[in-house]
C-alpha cells in the first residue's frame, strides 16, 4: 500500500494536469456519475461495534484574537498565551451500527495546556462519508448519493487511462451544499481522491480525503486532511487537521489519555513538518526557562493558572470528565446561548447535567438532571431522573424521578371560592388559582418483545397553594396530595411505523395522606418519517380523559402539558403548542390533539439570494386542539435555523377566527460545539 502522502501527491498531480489540458466545455459523462452512485449504493454499512486504530494531528494558529474569543466554547485555552499550538492523538475510533464515530484517546501529546480539546466540532470533518446521503451526521448533502442529484451540477474530465475527474458545484448557494472534485475510476465508479470545500456552523473548511481500500469499513477514510477557518467578530483562527485510519500499531486497551511525547514518536503515522517541529521546539524552550524558577513559585503559578482556566472555561464551555467507569458532562454554568424566548412563556434559561457509572456494558447507573428558570413567572424548575439500566437489550430499567412540575390550577377549587367570596378581586383570584407541584415518580420499564414495552410504577404529587393565606381564609386545604399507581403500554408493531402508547393512572385516597381520587386515561401515536435530502416528517395524534371524579382533582395529563423543560423531538417545538395559554392545559376533563411538522434544509428561504446561504433547516408546523367548553383551536407556524439562531413565527385561530401571532427563538451560535 502506498503511503497516503505519496498517493495524494500523485492524484493531486492528475487534477493539476487535467485542469491544464482539458477544456471545461467537455460534455458531462452522466453514465460515469451514475456509476459512482451505484458503487456507493452497493457498499456495506458500518459494522457494529467495530474499531480502527487512528492517528490525528492538528495545528491551531490564532492569527487575530480579542477578548470575545474567551466566550467561544472550547476556545478559552487559545484565547490567551501562545498563538500557535499543536496537538496529537492516537487511539481507537469506535464505529457503531449507525455509522457514528467516537474517538477513544489513548496516547496524547502537544502544547495545549492539559491536552484539552480545541474546536472539537472540527474533528468531525475528518470522517466524511462520501457515499452517504450526508457527508457528515445529518449535515452537508453529498453529491455522490443519487438522492441529492437535483442540488448539484456535474462536469467530467478525462485524466489518464481509466481515471476521470468529476467537478461538482451546487445549484444554489447554501450552507448544506459543497463544491469540489473527485478522481474516479471509470470502470467501477470508485473514488480514489476527493476534495471539497464549504462553510457550516461558523467554520469555513476545505477537505481532502482518500477513501479506504480495505475489506472492512469501506466508508471510513484511509486518510483525511482538513483546513478550517473561524472568523468571528474580529477573531481569525486557522486550523489544520490530519488523520490516518487503520493504523498498523496497536495500543493496549488499558492505556487511556496518557500524555507521552516519546511514545507518540513511535506511533506517529506521518512525520512532523517544519512548522510543527518549530512549535514543539518553542514549547520545550519556554518550559526549560520555567524550570529554572523556584519550585514553590512554579506550584503557586500553576495552581493559579489552573483555577482561573477551570472557572473561566466552564462558564462558557461544556464540562466533561471521565474516570474509570464514571463520567460526568454538564452544559456551561453561564452561557447566553442557553436562553430561549417565546411570547407565551417569556424568557427562560436552561441547563442540563449527565452523570453515569457503568459496572459493565449491561448494567449502569445514570443521573441526568435538567434545570431551568422562567423569568416571566419567576419560577425555578427542575427534573432529576435517576435510572438503573439492567437490561439494555430490552430497554429494562428502574427509575426514580423527582421534579417540581409546572404551576397548575384547580378549576373546581376556584369555583367554590367564587361562590363563597364574591368580594375577591380578579387579581386575588388569579393568585389563588395556582398551585406549586412537587412530585416523585418510581417506575420500572421492560420490553416484553421487540414491539411491546410495559412501564409500571407509582407517582406521588404534593400540590401547595401559591397564596396559602387566602386559601386558608376561604376555608380550603392549602395542600392537596395524590398517590397513584400508573401503567403505560407502548406498541411498535412496525419497525419503521408509528409508536402507539396507552397510559393509565388512578389516584387512591388515604394512602400517604392522599386526599384526591380520580382516574385518567390517555392514548397517543407518534410517527417520524426520515426521507432523502435530510427531510423529516413528524406526526402526532392523541387524546385523554378523566373518569371516577369522586373528589375535586387536578387535571394533569402526561402527554398534554405546558413543558418548561421540553425533551421531545428534534427541535423541541414539534409536538407542542406555542401560543396556547398555560391555563388551558388544566381546564378540561378531556382533550384531542394533533400535530404535523415538515422539515427540510432546502425549502423556501434557502432559495433566496443573500439570505438563503445561511439557512440550515426550515420547518412548517400545524397543530390543532379540541377541549371542553371551547371551539377547535389551531396553530400554524413557520421556522428556520441558521448558524446564529432558530426563529419560529406562529399564528393561532379559534375555529376560523384569528386570535394572535407570536414568535419563539433560541440561540444556535456554537450550540453544537
């Protein structure tokens, strides 16, 4: 096998010579392009749980920087100090059955303090899937897949013997499309070398890749080089990444993130260049000068630097720690990008934490609390699920969830207060109707078959009046409690069909001081259809009702509620009402609802000049609702996502009568970093 550097020089020469001697007016060989599509179609998918020894090297050059760079996630470490850094990683690239990559770092070396990751999102550009529908996971439509043919123009040029060059360019200027060329074998349609460029998520990139020629992981590259540029409010950062896969040398599985320059010298698959050697030499020279200072001074300086870096970095970057079988990951402690706004719910801030301890691959404990604060209703809310997974193959787990749910109303209590206290003002009644809800749920889930799951458990609610004094004066309990067994059945009779669920809950009085009695039934169906060109159709229909109404009770549905901490479909707006008053969720003994959304990266705005190049995804929403004492309620909406922000515009109607229009937005800038 030829060395990757030699192969790319040879193939690069072919491209250069063809650009000199071949006229661009040569007609396109459509048969050759179809041969490439057919070759990719016949390639096997990724093998489950396969690994590849991999070597990666990168150089970061902070050409221009200012204090704003401190606010960019993962860039804190290069926002000060040296302007040039080098990093090297040798380890195992794990590939799951869906083709997702995860790098296990074993040996590291470099000049970045504590070998931290910089611009981690750029590392994903080192594993392109040329023959897939998308070059990377759910982004950048590949010109080498037949389903994307309508978005690209092709020209072909003869290079030598059976080798041709295919040039491709997008029909419209959009961030989901790329420009480039490839050297292709005319007989088979196999790509020998590809080069493409584009811009996505604040990164302008240029990629060169040599596809794999082995028997396994044919979609995994053999070699890849990526040049990236980040330009952000006066900052200019250049980066060069190189990766080699299927490396011949093996490292023991027991080695994990071992900083060892000498070991890296024995594992490196491509020699260091002049610039890289200069960075290393400068780094060691500065360290030798530091070593001449007293040890006490060095310790104090390092401790101060560590404390400042940890505090500063974690304010705006995600935190991730791994130790043995334990791991923790947390969103930034303070980051304006985690703010969201909607007209009905106001301004909100959210963060999440994920912790896991694994005894083995089949038994692990996870704790994933989500926290948030709503500035409009001045409420802190949280949900803290602790889950023990004991049978991942059957989705078997036991879970305890502690949460303070959304503030809730009890319409029957308000009716009684109105009858007794006619002198109460509207403002006082508004305060009286709300109750804080603290609840504890314990459930066990198990898949009986591949298409049938059962969740059974208990839930305990303690709902306390926001205005306790006025509630006591009205002669009503300040606290309402309910103890309820619950049962959820989930059916997936078709592998790629809808998911059907049935939910039952019954409150029992006089258990743990429970003073409520009711019975709740709900039925729900959700369907997600992934189509070519990153298009997505989401459909949801459901309904529910209360029976056995022997006491006053709170209408609190499992599938129809005002979610302060949404954790649902891809954009967290699908399957939800955006303008519906939060009081409506708890005002009816029954409901019927329906939601449909359609998502596409190239829908309407994408085709507009100037604006269209920044549009990553567009969505259309339609939602409808029927509840007690009101006409059918409908919402229609349109939304789009850019590298900066996601924006949705929604309009609501009662029957055919227009009600209001509103908007919702969340920050997207560097969210994927």
